[in-house]
């Protein structure tokens, strides 16, 4: 039976967060919990993103002040599988951001650290077919994100003023905030199919945002990921898989006090390799690199140069 659990656990890696909006991303491990039986799952997922390029309305522009931001989002996830069809999970993100940006005629250098918005998800797996060396798993999930993260950086939207002759910043308060102050709905679906050593995975997540603190409302967000892969090694205990992953996001304009915030919209597509190593049906480790292949943003923003993601999932 172990050979059937390997690809199921692999989907925990495939469904790692891969999004431009760090506040929107939720690490979903429900597919890993869809193996027969019940029990707990604990996961740690890390997403590191380097923002070092300035774009205005989708076009790269000079960055003479070397504006940049490094964003690290570490999500700790505790899940429980009730039976073959139903599971739940609780996500607690820890966020750290370091940045430098112009503020008037001076440079502002600093950092923000703390817990972000926690979330609860429930997953239903209406389709799970495993026959010999083939399998098909389809799940749907829904949940609620709670306003637990510090949103004080959103106050900057009240205080932004242009200084004549000063360079414009592409890193704003909504980029640095650790939370939104809003209750948000999360809805998604995931698919995993395998035939012998080849497999395909895809998922789609929609975030329905409400108005949060300081009359700020993050825009609704659609995120997707997917791609083909192959098991390059399958032993009695260990297995290794490689996957080519394409993922993206489409986010509209945030609203502040009922007015659209021009520098908040983005449509992005990323691609890169992923490697996953699984030990028995207990432990899965994964790492992948995301490189932007298409970035279309509104107004002036600092956009990602690359992303590195990694995760560990342990079932007990």
C-alpha cells in the first residue's frame, strides 16, 4: 500500500503557496491528509521573495535608489483527517520583511516582523480513485481568514505625500502590513492525477476580501498553480519526484476609503522546477524555485525577482 501513499503525500508539496500577495497565500495540505485513515498532520512552509525591480504599468523602470524588499512568510499548519473524505487545518503565518525605500529626500530602511492573519480551512475530497499504478484525487476546500496580524502599516496610506524632486517609492504600507484587519473567505479546488511514474497537479484558490482596518480593503484575488511531474526514484522507503510548476495570480485594485488604490493591481505568471522527497507515508520535504515570466502591474510597484519555497509535512 505504501506506493499509493507516495503520490498522495507529494501533493502537499505541490500545493505550497506560490503567490505575489503574501497576505493572500495559504498553504493547503489537505491532499496529503486524504490518504485512508485518520490522524494529525503538521507542516512548516516557507516562502522567501526578493523584490528588487521597479515596474510602472507593467514596464521596467530605473531604480536609482536601489529600492528593495525581502519577504519571508513561514506558515505553521496543524491539520486533522477525520476520515477518507473530510479534513481540517489551522494556519498560523510568521512574517518577516526587510526593506529600503525613499521617503522624501531620505532613505527609509527598516523591518516588520510578527504573526500574520491566521486561517481555518475545511476540505472535502469527493473523488479519490486509486487503482494499481493510477490514481485520481479531486478535493474542494473553503475557510475563513481572521484579522490577527498587525495592520498598523496601513496607516501609511493616510500619510503618503509627494515631495517635489524626491523619488517615488514602489514599496507602500499595504506591502509591509502583517495583517489586513478583515475577515476574508477562502475557496478552492485541487486536482491530482497519476499514471505509473508520471503525474499532473493543479489547484485554484479564490480569496474574497472584506473591508478591514482604516477603511482599507484588499482586492479579491485568484491564484492558481499546476504542472506535470515524474517520479525519478521509487524505492521501498524513499521516493523522489521532479515537477515543472507554473503558477500565477490575478489581483485587482485595493480600495482605501472607497477609492481605488492605483498601485495595488497585479497579474503575474511564474515558472520553475520543484523537487520532492518522501519517506514512507510519514514525511515529505520539498523545495522549488519560481521565476517571473510575465508581470503586469498597475502604477509603480516593486515586483518579485525570484521566489524560493520549501516545506516539510509530517503525518503522525
